[in-house]
């Protein structure tokens, strides 16, 4: 056997590694996946789907208002609840039932809500901390100014005071164009409490305070007093009185019945509303929660 230098064999039984290999068979390929157009998909997803019973959109005229807002402005319910009433067929416009969402009405249209005729004027509720020398009366001459002057810039709605106040009475006075609320808080059998600070010309005797706390009869009408007390750190001529009547004349008559002269009356609380952060002579709009509370009393 011949060898080369280095002792390596010239012949070998191994196959030549330089011999070309056979090609592998191609694997079967499935169908090509379609490319997703992400931009088109996003546009499609953002398309607004038209809700059932939705009126076709059109330009709103200057004298038109959405039906649900018209109903909410009347004070009977919120816009969301108005939508429910509209869908259920309980709202008529000019005698025709309307169930379309977004329906537009004019201010002179006749809107009937669940059998009740509505007025579109938005209900306003304004709380004033009344100063002296202003009166709610319109026939007291020109010597004393009317309280409406103090809230003239609050709203363009035709509002009125809830209850009466003479020129010497100060404190909380509510204004609104909600005739139902005005009627509610002027009824003699109302449930809301008012708190007054009363200044007398002399100290209130304890026995008279006890008699007042038990209630009394004035002009043939029984007056129920919820609380009466001396005011802490004040002379005994300063009295706190809590009762349901919104008639300030009743407050004055209670003490005059026991031969006291009333120098000043200040209403410090009215149906849960207080003078907090409301300086004398200033006004503020009620919050939605305060309005709800007044309606639920």
C-alpha cells in the first residue's frame, strides 16, 4: 500500500464530500394571508351607528331646541329621563306623539309631557341674603326699594320671591319662576323648617320661653314651634326660633303675643339652605342638589 508523506492514505472507502447533494423536495405552502389595512379598519370602527328612532340630522334653526332639552328646561325631569319618556311615546308635539331622538321643536310649539302641558322657560332658583330697607311688597310706596333690584342681574326669567319680607327683616329669601315651588313653600301645612334669630326690646322671661315652646294659638290658628332657645354668648333678648311657617308676620306675632317688641328678625336658615359664604346683600344660584332637596321636601 502506497502512502504519501506524513503517513496519510491515498485511497479511502469514504465517499467524496465534494460530491453535490440531491435537492430536498419543496414543502407544500398554504394560501397567502391577506394583509390587513389597519387604517381602513380604524375608520370603519369609528363610524357612528345610527340609533333606532333617531331623527336625521339637519341644521338647527335659531328658534329651535331639542325636545329633551325643552322638557328639561320645564323642570319636570332631566334630559336623560326625558329621552326615556320620548322613546316610550309619552310626549306629544302639537298633538302628535314623537318618539324620535334628537327631535327639534320651536318655542311656540305645544308640548304635552305625560298628559301635562309644558312651558319651555328654564326654571331658575336664586338665594338672596336680604339686607334691611328692602321689601317684597310692590305697594309700599317709593320710600323702600323692592328686593327684585338686588337680583336684577341674576336672570332674564320672570322670577318672584317665595314668601314675604318687610323692610326690617333680613336673611335668606328665595326667588324662582317655578310657580309650583312658590305655592309649595307658602302653604300653611308645609314640612320645611326655617330658623330665625329674633332681637327683642328686653330679655325674654324663661316662663314665656317655655310657653312658646309648647306652641300657641294666634288669630284662631294653632302655631307649632319646633324649637325656641336663648342664643349662646348673647343677651337673653336674642332668641333662636325654629318653625315651619315662612310667614315672617307669624314670628313677630309670637313675641308680641307676650308683650315683647320685635326689633329685628334675621332668617338664618330656609328649608336646609344657610347663609354660609353668602354676605348680606349678595345672591347665588342654587346647586342642582339643593334644587332636588327642595323638591323632595
